[in-house]
C-alpha cells in the first residue's frame, strides 16, 4: 500500500543579490544590475547558460502537497511577506513533526541542495532531516540523504534509473499523462515576476507544480503495485474534490486543464 504520510515539495528561487554584492564587489549597484552581472558571470563560466550555481539562489516560495491520514492539502508556506528563513524553518519543522516520505521532481539535484545552503546561511536546525541512523536506527537504511533510499523519492531520478541522460522535464511527463503541466509561468520567468512584486503568482505557479508532481507520484505508485486501479482512481478523486473546495482561480484552472488533458489522452 502507498504510505499515507507523503509530502511533495517544490521551491522557487531568484538570484541572491546580497551574495552577489559580497562575492563580486558590487556595492552601489541595484538588485537588477547585480543580477545582470551574476548572469553574465555564469554565462562566461558555462559558455551560454545563465543558470546560477546553487549556493547563489534565494528561496522565495516553498509549496507543498501533503497526504496525511485521510487528509489532502496543497498550500505554500508562510505568506508572501515571509522572510526566506521562516519559509525554510517551516519546511524542516514539518519534517520534524511528521517524518513524511518526501517526494520531488529533481529535488536531489536542485531543491534540496539549495535548501541545504540556505539553512546553513540562516542557522536553521533540522535534526530529523539530517538523521542517518545514529539516533534512530530506522534511518540507517532509509533516510532523506541517500540517493537510493525512498524516504526522499526524487521521481525524475528514479524514473530515469539514476541516469542523467535519461532525465525528463516534469512539464513533458505531466502532459504525456494528461495532466496540466506548466501553467502560466516557468522557472525562467520567476525573477522577472519577483521584480514586479508578483509573489502571489509565483506561489500559485509553485502550487501547480507540486500538484503535477503528486499526480505523477500516484501513477508511479500504481506502476509499483502499491496502488491498485480502484485506489488510484479514488486518490485522484480525492485531489479533485479538495481542489474544488478551495475555490481558488489557479486551482480551478488546474482542474479545467486536467479535465481537458484527460480527454485528449483518451480520445
């Protein structure tokens, strides 16, 4: 049976311009100017890509899907005004309280290393997350840190059989399965939206990403035989009902796109 203590997570980030100022001696420049220099430095290092090294990302949103007991919930931590340290502390506090199975898409290569660096920066305590069996023997063979343990299930990594050349984008896998995929934004547009003060839109986008990830996870559990077809359909219906009850425009749009995608797959 699929564990009913699952936490799907996704983060959105922007350039850490404060770090850019310190590292590159950019005092006196605006945030936009500092970010431009950081992107330029990265293009010089990579020969084209502007994607910053992970210790230079600042977390601006953490969205979650939690399936615990009989309950299902999707939300973003804190408020649009919450400082980064509060978002990260809340995330690790949740692990401390529930010890869920963590689920992500590319979390091993991106989300978790970013959270490591930011927790280090802010002095955040997360003993349950870092447990590897010294205090709790159950974590010796199944912990959050090992690539091949399932307490953190990075769906992209697992489905690619841990072969980077077999990796696939969440948007394409979701679309192939008749799920909504990316809606209204992409990670590349988050910095632009952040500069425009559109934090709510970033949080909404992040929530649709974790919903896509959770629904892919359900298909993964069906494939593994931990969900039977009837229980899989029941879980999908649970998600639909929970989203309808929220009555939020971005979740209503997700439902409509889900219905449309399902029809396309079966037509």
